[in-house]
């Protein structure tokens, strides 16, 4: 029975795929008059190349490569700096260093890149501030972001604003941090800024304001697309804990 149904199911799959993707002519004749062979040809010529070049397949291949050799990208970034030495190569290596927790090396690399025509480069300054913050240097991160804003008053970045607020908080400048979070939350994509603001207000004893923020997070997540809920799960958990 299965040997009869399998070719039929395969043919139906291929016909539906051809119909949805605009391949119905002339493939419909191949699929109908050569049921099994035509389906196998269609899979090899149309479906497999599409799948192999799809973003999802590329992500799976990249993930598999990283699982086999987790340091491959890092070594490649090191080679690019050694062989090319461009600003982009240095920034890419610095970001790898941050991911590995090598903050001091990342800071040194960013500082070395911030010279000449690139001394006020926004991407480099933001990267330096990120490395400084994660190293525990809130004052350094704040100073770097102040320098960035002075160099480019029109520069706007959610990430930079979040790092700035967190850097103030790291230094114990809680009232200033709260003011920055209040300005950040209305335009920040996602729930992280709102969750961190709520946590800070809770620590400051502003419980009602904190609960309002946590409640808004859960309201935003309720009924949101599954992908968004998954991406924001950490902040949803914080909000639920904050409302207990």
C-alpha cells in the first residue's frame, strides 16, 4: 500500500509546489505522465536548488559549520586583519572579541582604529562604548557616547541610547538613567528597554510605575506573532516576575 501512495503523494506535492511557484507549465505534463520519475526530476531540478539556496538552508549550513568548528569565524576575522587590515576587518574582529568576552582586546582594537579620518567614526565609537560597558567601565562608555554625540549631533541609535542608559545605571546614576530610559522606551523596538526601565524603577521604590511597564510588556506580547514572542521571551519572563 505504501509503495502505491508514496509516488502519488510525491506527485501531489510537486504539482502543488509547481502551481504555487509558477512552474505549472510545462512541468504538469512531466509530473502526470511520468508520475515517479517526473517527480524525482522535478525535485532535483526545481525544489532542491531552491532549498539549498534559501536563507533557511544557508543558516542551517552556517550553524552546522560553527558546530563542527566554533572558532572558524574568529580565525577568519583574525586573518582578515592580518592580511587586509581594513577598518571593517578590525571592527569585525573586535565584535568577535566582545562575543568571546575579550573586552580589553576589543577596546584596544577599537582605539587603534579610531585614528585619522576614522577618529569620529560612529560605528567604531559605538563598538568601543559597547566593549567598555561590557567590561564594567560605565564611565568610559558614557564618555565615548558623549564624544559620539558631540561629533555627530544627528546620530540616532537605539543600541547606543540603551548602552548610555545602562552605563549611567552601572555608575549608580539612577535618576539620570531613569530619565534616559523614559526617553528611550517610546521608540525602542522590542521590550528590553521597557523591562530594564521597570527593573530600575522597582529598585528605586517606584513600584506602581514599574508594574505599569511590566503590564505593558505582557500586553504587547499577548497575541503578538510567535516569532516576536520567542524573541522577547526573556523580557516577558522579567515582566511576569515583576508583577508577582
